[in-house]
């Protein structure tokens, strides 16, 4: 929690790196908490990627400070736009932050960690910690300073690849938490695509960043509700289980982007800014975003089918009692969020 809050509040590269590292290494305890062979293996994979990511970030931030002679994010972003080492810094940031954000190829820790971690830990990893990589990109990359069409293409293609690949693999899963892990990879792919859009259209960056922020908030609340719901429903039986299952449709449908949901608002806002994209994306990108919404609907439908089966019950009753109030709060938030935004 200290790492998560600290990196959000940090206004300079040094503080951000310290809190980002604190969050990254502390999260190892969440992954290996159960001490099973699978948990320890997932922890090893996670720790290896964390070390690689921290080295990449340390190099990127050191080079950025040297190139701009500054440490605060505002000055660094402005100076980085014309820095001779800009491309190498962006590449290192793509790797370092991409490990947390589940970029395709760097995502392998997510489907390993989620099934073995305790349910509340999975909610934290997917609902909050995974967004730290996204925040790092938004803070460090020269968004709004200059157009970077080459890097825009890289982020957009990586985002689209993750959005569809993760759905295809996720549909084959039988463990609900593993399926949700692939869903997170897919949804983070859409947010990665949004970063690419901002790199392509600096004049529209403020509006695109608003859409990305709303998407991150929507995903964090609804994915947290779904992960906690796996723990709650795992200890329920009979009518109580059916009530929980029906309640889980609220965040599931929001994630799919049904009308009047936070998902629909977030996806519509992001899609509206595709008009600022280069000509070859003007028609294709809206179609692919619509297709990704259909793919997400299939994935959450598969998730709900898995939870409907009695053999998915895994949690102890005592653990479920502790989870029910935070789970209910997140479910309510998934409904209240779009209504509050409409009034604003």
C-alpha cells in the first residue's frame, strides 16, 4: 500500500522509482503467500521479471535525468521530446513499465500469479498494481509534447495484439482466476493502445488521457469486484450462491461494456478519439475496438459459466465472510460510477 500510494503522489523520477520498487518487491509476498510449489514457481518468475524491469527503469530514468538535466516529471517530459537518447529511453520504459502493465511477451507472470495468490491479493494485483505500469508511461513519456508516429504504432500494435490474444487464450481456461488474469492482459492492451493514440496525436493528448484514466478506474473497480467475487462465491451454497452469482453479472457486464455501464462510457470515450489517428487507422481502429468489446463479452460469459458450476467452490467460509463487504462495495461502485459521471 505504501508503494502504491507513494508512486501515485510522487512528482519526481527519484521518488517514483523508490516507491515503484517498494511496491514491486513487496508484492512478491502476495504471490508466494500459500507456499505451494505452484506459488513458489510463480514467485520466482515474478521476481525475475521484477529485477529485469527495475534495471530497465533505473537505466531509463538515469538517462532521462542526464538528457534533460532535471528530475521533475514536467521538465523531463518536455526535454525528452528532443533528447538524442529519447528512443532508447522509451524502449527501456516500455520494457520496465510493460512488465507491470502485462504487455504481450512480458505478461507471463500474470496467469501464473493469480491462480495461486489469495483472492484479495489477486484483486490488488489486477485492480491496482497492474495500473502502476500505465501510470509510469503517462508520467515519463513525452505525451503531448511532440508526435512520435513510430512509437505510436508500436504501442497500438502491442495493445491490439494483447487485447485479442489474451481473449483467445482466456477462453480455453477452466480456472476463473486464470481467466480473469488473461482478461486483465486484454484490458491493459486497450489502455496500451490508448497510450499509442496519445503518442500519435499530441494535440488531443489531454482528452485521450482522460479516456485512459476513466478506463483504468472502470477496470480497477470491476475487476476487483470479480476477483473478490470468486472468493465469496467459493464458500456459498444453494440460494446464497445463486444471489452472489447474479450480483456478479453487474461488474461482468460493465467489463463487457453494455449500455449505461462504466465500460461503455470508457470505451466510447476512447473510440471517439480515434478520429485524431493517422489515415490508415481511421476506419480500422474503431472496428477493432468494437471487436475487442465483443471478445471481452465472450470472455466474461465464459467466466460466469465457470462460476455457475458447483466445482468452482474453493474458498473457506471464514475467508468469504471477510470478503463480502469489500466485494459488495466494489459491486455497488461498478453501478454508481457511470451514474455519477453522467451527472458530471
